[in-house]
């Protein structure tokens, strides 16, 4: 099922953008572990800063290019 989803996603989006979404796995993992399992250690200042940097990188890669 996951493979079918990825194939359909690659058809709709560019393959490079789909690959970048793989970087969201750690972000979702940290947030879900804090919310569902109560692991407050995963929400230290350094961890939150790292998650913000990952999200900024994903935004930078996926933002629309300026017309030149």
C-alpha cells in the first residue's frame, strides 16, 4: 500500500520533492513520542532547534522558484 501511495505521489509531484518529505520522519517521530508516550526529554531546546532547522530546510527546498 505504501509503495502504491509513493508511486501516485511521484506522478503528481516531482520526485525530488517527494524525497524531501522523507526528512519529515524524524520530526513526526519526535512530536508523536512527546505527545503519545510522554517523552518530555525529546523536547529539549536543542531538539526543538534541530526540528525547526529541518522544517526550514524542507521549506527552502520546496519553495517556488522566483521568475528571472
